[in-house]
C-alpha cells in the first residue's frame, strides 16, 4: 500500500464522512482545501467509485479499493490525542449545529462555570469571544467580565491533568468510525457474522489497514468500536452541556 501524498493530517479526515456524504464531486474537486485530497490516491479512488455508483447503485467498492480510500484516515499518529470539543461547543452556542443554544445567556454562564475545570469550555469561550469581537457584536456582561479577568491575569485556563485522559481512545475511535461510515456509503456492510468465511466487511478493511500501519487490531475489536454506543454516550455526557 502506497502512503497517501496529500499531506493531510489524520485529524483532517474526521470530517471526511459528513462532507463526502454530500456526494458533490465537482464541489470537492474545486474546493481549495479538498481539491488536494481529490488528487490523492485516496481521493481519486473514492471519487471514481462514487461516480460509478451514481450510474449503477449496485457497484460496490472492492477490498483493495476500500483500503486505498481509508489508508490515510487510519494513521495511528493521529490517535493519541482526544480531539478538543471547544470548536464544537462554540458552534452549539451560536446555533450552527444541534443542540442549538441560540446564544443563550444561561448556556454562556454554564460555559464560564465549567471552564474553571474543563479546558474545552475555556477554548469555546475564547472562540465565542473572538467571533463576537470580529463581528462587532456586543458582549454579554458575563462574557465581558470573563474576558477582562483573562486579560488582566485574574483568570487562567485550567491545567490539563497529567496521565492518561479518561477518554484517551476517543480520538482513535473517531477515525475508525469515520472510515467505516465512508465505506458503508460505498456499498460495504459495516459488520458481518463472526463465523462468516467471507471477511469483506468495512470492519475487516479497517482491521487490515491498521495492521499495515503497524497497529494490530482484530475484527471483533473494530466491530465493537462501531457498535458500542456506551463509550460515546459517556464521552458526550462528560463533555456536553447538561
């Protein structure tokens, strides 16, 4: 397997599934960022299969094609850090994505309270404040006082706790689930019967690609990441707004 030449970080591919679900090949190829991906081995293969499926929905990606497409998504170098939720919380607050808090003062006050211990909420407040200032929007009194405390040094970001983070594998799982989602959109079943002789599900492809990256993982382990929602609910409960 030839390594992808697009030089896009693994974290970049966490956005792959929702974007490519739009099935807008021309938009992707002409995009200043995604255009580089579209010219890579992964992008060329994906877009070719996508075009074939537009003419014949029964066309299914082969095992080797599937490996090519998701290979750059599964570089273990991108699994070490749990992605920051700061940008996500910022979008929630502005109403760009659900849950829509509609610039709620109550939600903002909760962010400020949680930012004393949770770095992701601190980052969200920084992003919210920066956007409001750029757009010349007024700052709520609570946010204005928070910013003043930050600027004069009376309020500092919470320290990140040493050691393994409680959800250290979330970064890995995001990449795995994104890869499976992409392959499902190309006709592969996400999972299979454990006893099946045909090992051609999306989870099988992911396991094979991880092995090529030197990160051995069984089919069952990958299937568990895909099907087990418990870990994700715990993560959202811990990092989401109550």
